C-alpha cells in the first residue's frame, strides 16, 4: 500500500541465477554506495537465498542489505529490521533514499541506541531480480492518452502477460514471490546476520509481512511495530462500511476539516459538492493535458478524466501535508486553471513511473495471496495474467501472537483504515493500539508523536506507551491560494 536502493560494488557480479545456495545463509559484505554522515556507521552487503526452497540448487534471489548504526551508542538492545510497504517498494538504500533514514536516526535516540537493518525484499529494489514491468506502465499511460485503450480488460492483462513471459524465459518461478516466501527470507536473514533477537518494524504491506513472519517463524522476534496495518484476510478491494478503493472516507474528512477551517471554508466553499460535479464533468468531457514525463521520455498527452483525478486525490491522502493541498488543487481544476490540471497530471505520471516500485512484485504479492478474493476478478485487475498462487488456507487467517506490538494508525489513512488496525490488535493480547485521528498513512517519519511513542514502547514493550501529544488535536494546515 504504502509508500521509495543500495548500489553495491559487487551487486552487478551477483546475478541471482542458477547457482547453488549455501545450506546456511551467509552475509556477504560489500561497499555502500551512499555517504555516511559523521557520527554514523553503515555495513552493506547481500544474502543469497533459494528462489524455491524445494529446489535449493536452482535459481536464487539476492537480497540487498544495509545496517545503519551510531558508534558508541548502539548497545545491546535488539536491532530493528525494517519491512517496506507496497508491496514492491524499495526500502530506500540508494543515495537519495537513504537520506530519510539518516534524518530519522538523527531525531530519534531510540534508533541511535539500536542497529537499523534495511533490506530490499525479494523481487524489488536493489535485490535481484527486480520484477519491474515497464510494459504495464506504458499500457496504463497509453490507455489514458487521447487514442485511449482497453486498460480495464485485455490490454492490461496482455501487458502483464508479456512481463510474465519475459521473466519466466529467464527461468524465474514467479509462484515464489509471495508473502510467505518473504517471511522465510526474514527468518533466514536473522541467521545470516548472526542476530539473536530483533524487532520487526513494518509499514503498510510490511506489517502484513511482519505478521506472517510472526505466525510462521516467531523465533528471535522480540517485538513488533506495525505502522498502517494491512492484516491477512483483507485486500485493497475488501468492501466495508469504513473503507473503499477511492479513499472516500478519508476525503470526506478532509472536506469536513476544510469546512471547519475559516480560511479554507471561505476560499473553497461547498467543496464536497463541487468535487462530485467536477468528477462527472471530467468523465463526460475530459480535457487533454500535455506534460513532460519525469523519466525523460518526452511529452505525454493525457485525457484528464474523473478517474485520473480520483487517483491523484487518493495518493495525496496518504500524507497529511499533501492532503492539505487538495482543496486548492480541486478548486483550481474546477476553475479550469491550466496549472492545476498540469500539476495533477504530473502527479499522476510520477506515480505511474515511480522507479522505487516493482510493479510485477506488487502484482504477485497481491494476486497470489490466499485472501486476494475480489482482486482476482475486479475490473482492471491484471491477476488473470499471473500464475495461480499456492494453496494456503492459513495465510488468510488472522495472526494470533503474544509478542509485544505497537500498532499505529492514522484516522485519515485512505488505504489501511482504522478498522484493520483494530482487527489486527484484537488478536495481539500484548499489542498497544494508538490511533492518531489527524494523520494519514504511515506515521513514523511524519508524526513526531508516533516516533516518541515508538521509543517508549521499545524501552518497555510490556507497558502501554503514554505521551501527552496523543490527546492533542493536530488539525490540517490547509494551503489557501490567493
């Protein structure tokens, strides 16, 4: 769901091909590509594991790893393993992506006191293979061009099928890029790194991976931090009274907050009604908007439909800062301002061409999941192009565990709603649920209160972490254009 690459000197020499994997996983050190700030340290490398553990001498996957620490402060506390979301998201091990981790460490002493292990899961980021499918991206862009296309049916499935054929021609067994396979990787990583006990810190889809690891491979897990929970038994097409694929529940909260803010309400009155009328207008008569592609691929002419606007709005709802810009963006498009259309079109293109997301890995994790349900047959689904997943009744069931857990959720989260966090918490008797009503998707990294609570939890995982900022409202600070 949520939302982002380590270049090792030796990585290009490791193809992840048909070589025998060691019976005991090993960590192979290599130089880091990124700069390490003064007062910090980093160890980089790879771990090679079987793609299919029933064929240990067959194809392999190579997982890229970086271990960040603060010399002189990192003590005996269990290290933290970060599990990225998506699925398909890179953990941020490249020179650009690593900056957010150094910033997070700098402002949180609980990270300075512990080693932070970052890695790219199988099929994504700097791990090998990286299951990206440019065919699918280009099909999506073509479908939204003036020439159009049948992205809700045959063209989308055909593009995914072309990607599948390409990877299978290289000998890849795509049925082994599932959450369960990644959970086995987590267990093997701990052994390869020689870590006795560690904390699993999952964000978005990473919370599902953390829960699946706890279910099947609980040894050595001291605690969990689950930030934006995507529990087993749900999928992005799961209907409920609190969530829907368009994030309407979250959007209505933004509209209500704007209406309660005098400046926002004066600048953008009746925004909810105007948005509904605007969506219908764009679907009936979509204008053509031409913008530059962020990948340097020239210009892209796009039919700006209500569906495209809905995608932009949905993505902006992930972050409270981005959500605060939505009234101005919607009002600008409603007023037919070229710059508003172009801004939204660039946002849509950037999300399609995001180099940190391996879209093939995303599809496999979602489509092969035992709880995929409606995702396999939904309009626009590419699941029919991919192989069938393994039978796994357990993977669709809730995870029951006594391992201490801090469960974080934002009340405006459009993709992993509060009800999912509550459902997961009900099966974790030593879990502490913290709901932050004015936050979006993924709190650590954007909400200082959540970061403070994480530190207090790790210091005493058996106690409810308490902080005064939990009770303080933090309303959106809307961008109001003159």
